C-alpha cells in the first residue's frame, strides 16, 4: 500500500479519515479543524485532557453527531451521506454506562445482537463468542449489577463486539478501574484485535496505557491534533529537540511540550476526577 510521507492517509482504505472536522456547542469550538487518519488494523489512541474534544470527535465519527464542517469517512464511507453504512462497520463503547444492571451478562449482549441486527441464525453463536472473548462465559447468567467495574467494562466490550465490527471505538475504556482491571481490559482488547484484525480507536487520559498499547497516538488539545506518531517517534522526537543527553521523555512530557502553558487552565489535566466519579457511581 502506498502512503504519503506525512501521515500516510489514504481515504479510500483508511479505517477513519477526518479532514478539517469542526463541531461547536454554541460559542465553544469543541472540535476545531481536526485532521486525522486511522489505518486499517491499528490501535490508535486519541489522547488529551478534559475538554480537548475527544468525545465530540468520536461522536462525529460514529454518526451520533452530524458533521457540520469538514469531512469524516469510515473505510471510505462518508459519515454524512452514508450514515447507515458507517454504523454497520463500527462497534462503540461510550463513556456512559451502556449495560443494563437488571439484565444478565448474556441478556445484555443478546440485546445488542438484536439491536445491531445480527441475523437470528447467527445470534446465539455470536453472543457466546463475544462473552468468551472477554472471559465472561462463567458469569454470563449473573445480573450485571453483581459485576465488578472491570467486568462491566468487559461486558460493554462484548456488547460492541457482538456485531463483529471492523472498527471498534472505545471512549475512555479504563477510566475509574484499578490497575489490574485496566491491564485486564487491555489484554482482552488486544486478544480480540489479534484474532480479528479489527481496527481500534480509543480515547484515553492515561498516557502510560497509550504508550504501552497503541500503535500510534494523536495528542489532541483545544479541538485539534497537536502531535501524531508512534509513542516512540514522539518521545525520541522530543529528546532530539531537548538534546540527546536528556532522559527519554514520557508521552506526558511530549504533550506538555506541544500544548504549552495552555494545559493547566480550565481545559483540565490528565486526571479526570469527574469521569472517575461518574464511572465509580455507575458501577457501585
Ligand atoms: N453537550 C454539550 N453542550 C455544551 N458543551 C459541550 C457539550 N459537550 C461537550 N461540550 C464542550 O465541548 C468541549 C469538548 O468536550 P469533549 O467532551 O468533546 O472533550 P473530551 O476531550 O472528550 O473531554 P473529557 O475527557 O472530559 O470527556 C468542552 O469544552 C466541553 O465543555
């Protein structure tokens, strides 16, 4: 596959392309000229502090929000003109709770299979496969309200996987989880990706997770991408600018370098107290 030298974008085959995407809530320019390509088969991390515009961008890509300016496409399908084609290609795990506490794990996944129009013939097998993929088979007949936070997140992953998406979109999949549950969620994401070759687009505040699990990352701040590359490229790029005798910077150092002083104002920091509380209360 031929790619150009900058980012390698090829709208015909890339999993996601955003070109000049803008979205405003009144006076707030949540997404302000976003350019992005996510390659087929990669795990791509969209990183940034509270209010950077990550969720708004994700919602435009999923077609939950319209695209008022710019262009978004998913595997070459235009998110404005071909909404249904785009929806059929993706699975989405939002930040908000998408599992029903009053249903069992299996019932939750079966509900998504019906909503996503998995054929009746395929349904039972797909539900079992999705539960198996996230290691919830043994707990499948328990009510979701008895699940731990990590199990709820894995159940939501199964819900998104049941339609066998080519693109899995996860909005803060590990927020509010303890380190062991976070690792566990990522291990399941990686195993499914290795087995299916699907593309994963994930937003996160956790720079360490992005560094460890993402093939490429985009650092987003105030509605735009400020830096893009593999975690290694970004870190070594900053070290070259700082002088090779300095220790290898972290991704957070890279972010502070590209975002400058603007990081510490009302746009927030990487620790998302609001989201952590939101997640803690919904599973508690
Ligand atoms: N429904 C809404 N109405 C008004 N403003 C909104 C709405 N949703 C988001 N915003 C604003 O748009 C900007 C971008 O928000 P967005 O949720 O996309 O950022 P984010 O990077 O996902 O942050 P977080 O990590 O906190 O979810 C913020 O200034 C936010 O306050």
